[in-house]
């Protein structure tokens, strides 16, 4: 806790929310709960708001990731060299340089560099396939652009073809090993009585397995057609006595 100089709470004007907390360390590092500096490499507005009041809020070009630099030469410069070449800049302009000179000598951003390195290593280990695909796509587009500019497309084609050939050989060997290692599936025996199996329609006949023979449906169809013709020739059928030639209202058998 001795390394923490100040703790600030920043929230929007006219709101009652929790806001964000910012801690200022004795070696120049600042940490905000929005984590914009660690996740995106950008200094948040909460830090600049604190910098208008505190003389310990210090900015330096080395806390910005090198991917944001426009000059390719500056991207290869080490952070220690940047600290020696460029002095830290106090955000608050109301403080004299004499009062802040002693603090500027101790600025090293050691804890910030440690956190940033740990975050980069964890991202590289746990990177997803989507992130890897995006990175490889960017490298492929850049290599194609350079190959077209300096007229080296044939060299790039040969490199890609040889890589695809080697990758296909490895994939074929891996697939053959997978097929050779195929075994019978593992059978898991559960406790208790095994569940009953649903019987088929053929097995349900008389409680035993009997091979049932399919009927000839043509004879049944002929019988139904003959019966329908006989009924139509006899006339209407009574609903009371079930005889033909009359219906229920004119039935002579009604008492």
C-alpha cells in the first residue's frame, strides 16, 4: 500500500452512480477501473480529469502501444529508450516544474509494464480460433500487397503451394492414425434392472415371436365391392329392423 499515492473517484456531473476509481502509484503508473488502457491501449478520459487536479498524474508516450505509432522506426524502439529520450509530461499545468522535478525522476512505469506483459501473454495463450484467423488473414493480405509491389508473386505462390502440400501430407497421416485407432465403443452397465425393450408389432402376436404373413388385399377389396353393389340394388336399409326396402319412418315392425 506504500506505493499508492492517491485514489480518486470520477463520475459524470449530475449523476449519483458509483463512477470509476483511479489510483496513482509512486512510479507514475495509473490504473482506472474502466481498464481502457490495458484492454485497448488508450488513455481514458477519467485519467485526464484527475490530471487537472493532481500533480502526480503523469503521461508518457511509452504507455501507448507501439501499434499506434505511424513511424515504423519508432515501433522498434524499446520502452527504456523512450523513457530516456522523452521526459514524462505532467497533465496538470498549474504546478511548477520545480515542485514536480523530484517526482519525475522516479517515473519508470514499472508496474504498468508488468501488467501489460502479463495481459499480452495471457491473450496469446488463450487466443481463440477467430482471433488466430483474423491475424493470419491480415498477414496474408499484407504479404500479397508486398509481393505485388516488388513483383515477387511467383516466390509467394511457391511458398504457399509448398506449405499447402506439407499440410495435406500431415492431415492425411493424422487421419490414417485416427482410423487405425478406432475401437469398439465402451459399454456402460448401469445399476438395477435393465429397462424393457419396446416390442415390434410382429413380436406382440400371441405373446411370442411368430412370423406373420402379409394378406392378399385384392380379395378383400373384391368382397367389399360385391357387398356394396348388393346393398345398392336392394335399396335403402332401415335403422330399426336392419332390413332393406324401407327406412325407419315407414318401418312395419315398429309397434
